[in-house]
């Protein structure tokens, strides 16, 4: 009560692209009476019975929606059961003082005097703990909790609270040295080579053979995007899939790579050609780990933060680290929850990436990093969209790439098959990213502008 | 109309362990009037509006059920849409003569004279074709169609009708020689080594590198259980998962291995340790392909047929090939649809397999085939269940195995961790298979009886 469920619930529904149902309003609409009136006429037990009935119906739909439940709904056993069985349930946290201030004098039947309001608050806490899979204080927090993503300074030191049961760890030597995790493990850590060299068939083949977990075990992946991609794929396929926990240690990982369940390794024929969709049981993001991140690695991640900010229509790149990570992670989590198998909407996350991949191929993956390529790719996407490029220029200061112009163009054309002289690219509009067709000549010109002579 | 939807629908619901809803009866229960009365009072359009409303509600539940719809429901656009979006829709086929004989004189408002009945039948055929993902004539047929499984003599020659769009083929040399498929392919077939040698990491690594399909492509796996297991896993992981079509050519494959979406390869550390759940877009089973199957291979499959018959409580092993395959495939399909991720019920399919795996390990996978081991394992499971063993003895005539007794027992204990001196095994009861705890000494004795001195 007084936690802001109606306002925040509506924001969550917008982020997730689902209808919003406020259970109290729904009950009022159906009965034609206010909650206060129903309490008066039927007593609390009469209201609870009605509430349980409407909740069961709303939670029984095949179509997904965001449902806000009043704080007392959990007092009914059937509602608790339905919340456990049928919903990702997130508790909106509020301090009792704040809740009382917001609820008093608002005709709420159970907020008439402070003493009983506070005793109610205390009594319900264990019930909330029983049904809630996560806790939050705002819409981004609800989305993160629904996706099993924890973003919190210091979260890394509490990793053992998240990883339940038998576990093994995959990481790389540098990360293990900087951030030794305090976790009880079944075996010594599996140490991968760093960077893209971790994302090979040989790596996952080694993991498959080394793992000793049974189906109930958890694989913890600690490291950058390459470690989480490879270990996540091993978890997706070992014993036909076991739980995994992603613990990203780089900015790229924390705002992008470790979120959303895409796992993959590379083939000599191309990147990410082998993989699986396998959502982590939890993703634990501790922005404090970024303190040890080298500046050039940070810039890699900032390219994705700027991309996310452009898509979200907010200057996320100007926020302090903890907030920048939290907001970016929430944006990506929402998109991935809306489109977990990458069938449409999620592709808007590729803003700038068509050009980036072309530049990387043009450089034969040698002389340009992914982040620098994305920064340049964003310039091209913004120009094609007819939008200002100053955010990219000021934050990422990309220099034209010294890559083979023709090879880059051929890679782009191979990647995005031309139809009737048009290529599909992600552009930016007032409402965010969208896939669109652009004339081949325009795309080629935009690519060309990114390349130094 | 007159196709038997109420009777067959109830049988399907039993097979799938779901509630059965007959839409006409539901409408009658809600209105307190018979369908004939509703037609009289509100006209056909009034009935259709009511029908669409109740259908939308029934199809909108998150909980799965088997829903029987009257033949005219598809005349409403909204119902067709809901059937396409929300259900696996199967058309119950019936000849117009039979339908008329069953429907006439039964107070069915649209079956009053034969000429208009027949014209109705003709008019609705294209609507059925539009919404139905499959066709069937009995409960097993509905289950198979719902699982995308086609069992039909001659189905192999019509493979091209099932495989849509760009495709590549995986098979082995012997099968390709016996059964060259008539399919337009993007590349020459990918030829695997035969038997378990196909189920290696090296095989799938080769497939990953050789495949040229994009996300919209289909991988066709033609062969025994080893080919479908390995190719299915490649399809599950190539580009994070593409469609695949399983075309089993052995009896084991047709009644067991190719059904239910389990794919896997072996590691030196053990069988099936790496894999994925990836349900085939279609499973095409042509019992005529069994004509070329060597007798010993056939016996391998019969062990699974006997197991299936014991679980189903029917002497499936006495049926002619086409029917034996169809019934066995339907039984497995139903169990797998009920428990696609192997979280409980599906484990009853392991009847006898705990002992079989122990015998195979005792023989170091050399001197005993899987089918012979299963035949013996069934004996042990039946004895532990206190049930007659004659079906196994008469059909499979298993001889005691010459394997290392201690090695077999240690393998069984490693496989099924003992809890309080008890081991979990699948037993057979009057209602089918069930997982149960058995005293370690009894299990050891039952295993011992399978082994020759």
C-alpha cells in the first residue's frame, strides 16, 4: 500500500509493451463500487473473495499483461499460489513511513490509523517474501527483477546468496585475479583464454568434458561478453541445458552482452554462428567491478550505452556509472523480455551494427575494435535517419576507420541481402529504433563516410 | 459434423492429460438451452456469435486443454484467427457419406436435408484447410498431428510436400543408397558415419561449418536414431536454432528416438551428455522404409515397441508394422507433449533402461546392443513390479548377458544415487509406468538375474 503500484505498473507495462491491469480498478469497474464501498458492504473477507476471483481470472489468461495487485491480495492463499505458478512476481518496496504518508487520509479502508497500518505492514512482509521473485522501487527495477537481473553496487560480494546448490565457475585468468569470487564450487574454476579466443568450439568442447554438475547444478560465468557467451552456450547444451548465472565484469557485458539469453561461439566462417537462446537463471551486475576496467575497455562499453540511450531517447551516457548501468541494463532487459527469441523488435538493438560489422570485416577483425566500429556505425545510422550526431561525437569521438573500403561494402551486402536495390537497416525515429529499407546507394555512401582515405 | 469429435476429443484429452471441453456442450451449459433451441431462437448468426465468444474465452486460457469445435465454428473469422494463433488445430476427417449417416435425424439444425448438408461440407473444406495444421481420423492421429508427426506408408515419397523453403540434408551412406530422397537441396547431402560414430562433437562441429542455410532454412535428418540425434542437435544450435525435419529409417527411430525433440551427442565421459530440446518442425515416419531393415536392427526396435506396449497396457507388438509404428509413435508423442522438457512423466519411458544402461556399461558398450540390453532390462523391471514377463520373453527372447557383474552394478549405482539404501527405478503398475524407490538389495538381485555366470 502506498508503494506506487498504479503509476509504476503503468510504466512497466509501457516498457514491456503489454496491457496494464490495476486489480483494484478492475474490481471497481466490474462491481460499479469503490474498494472502500465494497469493504463497507461486504467486509474485508468479502473483498478478498472478490479480489481472489478477479486475480485468478487475470492471471489465467494466455495473453501476457502487467498486473498490479493491492498489498493485501497476498493474504489469500489462492492468490499467493497463482502468483507463484503463473507470474513473475516483483515486490514494490516502500518504507513504512513513506507508505503511511502516501496512504493516510485517502479513504483506504486499511489505512485509517497509523498503528494498525504499521502492524499490517509488518504482518505482510513474510507473505511478500514468499511470493516475490524479486524486489524493486521503480519501473526499471521491476523490469530487471522480472528478467532475473540484479544491478547493485556490491552485488558481487553477495554472489553466494544468488547461486543456489552445486555450482562450477567459468572465467578467465585476469578476471579471477582481479575479482576472486567467494563461492563454494564443486571443482576448481574453468579458466578460458581471454577475449574472442574464448568463443570457440574447442572451448565449449573442453567445458562439456570438464563439467561434473548434474541437471540440478548451476554454471556461473564471470567475465566479459566472450566468457558469458561461451559459458552460457555450454550451460545451454550440457545435459540438454542447466541453469547458469551470468556475472559480467565489463561495461559491454553489464549493459549488453550478458543480458537477454543469447549465447554463442564463433566459427572460422563467422561470428556467433553457433549458439542457443538460454536465459540466465540470474544475471548479477555489480557496477563497482568497473573500477578496475581499463579506459579503452570502458570506451567499448560506452558505445553500447550511447546506442541504448539513443534508442531509449534519454542521455544515459551522462549518468553516473551505477545509474548508467542500471538504466541501460533495464532497457535491454525489457526489449529482450518482449522478444526473447529475436523475431523482430529486438533487432532494433542492432542500431549502427550493420555498419560496425562491415567495418570489422573490412579490417579483417584486426585493426578496429567492436566498440570503435559501433561508434562509427552509430554515426552512419544517425545520418541515414536524418538525426543529429553530436551525442556520438562528443561521447565517443570516433575517428574514421582505416579499413578496406571495398571489402567492407561487400561484407555489408553479404550480410543484408539487397532486395530491389534496397537494404534493410535499423534507423532511429522519434519512437526509438525501427527496421527500414534504405536505397543501396545511400547505405554505401553512409558506410564510405566512416572510412579514412 | 459427424466426424466423432466428442468421443475422439475426450480420448485425446485423456492421452494428453488435459481437461476436455466440448464447445457445443459448454454453450448449452452456459445458456441452459440446446444448440437446436439456440438456432431456433437466435438463428445461425446468433449461435455463431455466442460460439465465437465462448471459443475466444476457452482459447484464451493459459492452462492448456483439448477443445472440440463444431464444424461450423470455422465460418467465423475471429474463431479461425484464434485457432491459428492460439491452438494446435487438427481437422478430424470424415467422408461426406459417413458424416451424413451419423448426423441425419439427430436434431442437428444444419443436417436436415442431404443436399444442403453436402453443400455445407464442400463449402467448409477450404476453411478447414486454412486453419488445420494437421488431419486425423482417431485420437492417436490427433496426438500425432498436434506433435507434427506424420505416420503414413508412402510418406517418404512425399517428403518434398513437408519440407518448405531452402533445405539441407544429413544422412549416412547406407541410408542414402537405400532411400535416396527426392528433395531440392541447397548443398550435397552431409554424410555422417553410421551408428554411434555419428554422435560426436566432431560430427556436429563439421555440420556447423558446412551448413549454408540462413535462419529460415530447414535441416532434414534422414536415418537412424544416431543421425537424427546428431543432426537435430546441429539444428538446435546452428544460428541459435533452425527448423529441422526428422525422417527416421529404423524401427527404433520411428517408434522412439526421432520423436519428442530430445537431441544429443556423446562425450568420451558418457552418452548424450551434450544436447538440446528442439522439437522437429515435422517428423515424417514411413513404415514402408522398414522393409529394408536387417532382422537384428528390427529386434532393436521391437524392444522399444514392447516397452511402449507395456506402458500403454496394449499388445502393440502383435500389430502389423504400419499400425505398430503408428500406435507406438502416438504413445511417445503424447507423453512428450505432456512433458516436453523431461521434468517427470516422460521419465516413465525409461522403463527397463536403468538396467539396460548398467548392462551396457558392464559390457563396456562392446558385447551387447542397446536393444538386447533393454529387453533384459524390461525383464528386471517387470520382476521388480511383480508382473508377468511372458510378453518380453516371447517377443524378444532375451538371453542372459555376458558382462562384468560388478562393473554393471557400479554403473547402476553411479547412475541412480542411492538414498537411504533405496534406488529410484521405473516400475509398471495397472495405470502404466511410475517412478518408485526400491531397496538396493532388490535392485541388485534383479540386475544379477540378467547376467550369465
